[in-house]
C-alpha cells in the first residue's frame, strides 16, 4: 500500500533521522489516515501502518497518544504491536483504555503487563469483559483492595481454585470483598462455607440479605454448621434432616418447583417447608407457624410471591391437611379463585412483613 509513505514526502528519512517535532507531526497524520480507513483495511495494510507508527507515536505529545489509545481500544483490527506498546506505557491515561477493552491484546501480553505494572494498570485490566483464571491469579495476588474488589465483582472474570483461595483469604479482612465474592454465581458450596467461616457475624448476616433467595438457605445452614448451632425451629417436628436435603438439592442445582411439588405430593412436610423457606427467604419457623395454622392463605401468599403454579399450591394445601383428610372440592375451588386473584405485589408486601418481623 503505497499511499502511506506517499502521504508525507521523505517519510522514511523522518522516521530514521527526523527531529522529534517532525516525527510527532508525521505520527499524527499517519494515525489519522489509519483511523479514517480502518474499517476497510486488509491485514497486510494494517501491518504496514503498524510498522510505521511504532517508531513515530512515541514522539507524539501525551494528549495525542492518549486520544489515539482511546480510539484504538475500540478497533478489532488495531495495529497489534502499536497497541502493545501503548498498553505498556506508564501513563495510565494512555494504557488504561487499551487494558480495559482492546480485543487485540493477547493473553500473554496481559499477564506480562499485570505482573510488571502498577495498580492503575491492574485496575483497568480488572474491568475487561472477560478475565481468564491465569490472569486473575496475577491480579488477586498483586492487586490492592480496590483492584481485587473490582475483579471479584466482574461477572466475566473466572478464578482458579488457587485464585479463589486467595480471594477468600483476603476477604477475611475485607467485609466489602466478602459481600462481593459471596454473590458470585460460580462460587461453589465449599468455597461459600470457607468464605463464611472467615467472616464476622455481621458480615454474614449482611450477605444473607443481599444474595439471591436460592442461596439464602445454603447460607443459613452453613452459618449453623459454622457456629455449631442449626437454625432453631420451635416445633415438635425435626427439620434438621430436611435442611440437609434441601442444601444438597441447592448445591446440585436441583432445588426448584418440581422438587417442591414432589415433596408435597409425597406428604413430606418438613422437606416442603424447608424448600419453601429456601425459595422465599422466609425462615422455616415462620412458615411452619403460618402454614400449620387454621387457614391456607399463607400458602397462597408465599406461592404467588415465588411464582408457583396452581398445581403446586394445591398440593401444598393438601399437604397441610395431611394424607388422612380429604379436602372439600368447594374449598379447593375457592382457594384456586383467591390464588388467581391475588396480586403479586400484595403477596410480596406480606412476605416482606414476615421477613421484617422475623429479623426483628
């Protein structure tokens, strides 16, 4: 592609022997030419620009290099050598945009930069759309508090076993990091338990408030195991085995409406209540007291809140009566009509009241 050298007469001489000012001006003009035609350039043309710009761009002013780095960070066909050169600059205003999002920096280069550069570079890198386990190993080992928190909160980051061990160890001295790690979808049950074991009680309880409902049951059971005391349920029934069953289902990713329906149809009261507790974030003791009362309304309310189908709600009503009693068809039909008419927002307010009362 002859157009690049012909843009500036004597370009080769400028590259080799030109003063810094002439080189900076040549860099500006060649970079503008590349950016104008980047969308249509073939790989060999990009390589041509790459070979010219790597010698010229270092002579450009800071503002010009910063602006160029910002524009190159958005291009899938940016000159690779130039991007690598700019990403290694100490000035984070230049390196930052490329480290955050440039798709042309390969894994080897990222790990090299992460191992050698400062916290600003690590912080920018921790915001990339995806982070490999090899890269996060370096980030969590070298990063300061802000860097590690940012990486832990990145849903596109993947962590090795060693990386997670380091995160959990650091979280024992950082409540914010505990809350961040505890909400990660890829956190395993053993890792969650290690995280809880290293945190103080107030952080554990805060984590219980912010995680998704399906993880709350696991946290309650683990908190009981860690403290040596399971959730105290004032009832003649023994819910401990049921809690272990529900925790196992949760860990296997099988705690769902189908499992709840199976428990209800089999008249497994303890398992049904423990499953409802895990799915609704209402304590077992609260649900047991409400559902074993004289009315079926609590079943309708909690069922509407967590989006159960009528068939499951009906089975829970029959479970409440027990296998030896037969429900009157008229009563079941009345319950169905009431369930259909019940607004989710109304049910959620009632469940919210139950949750507030049990916390108090």
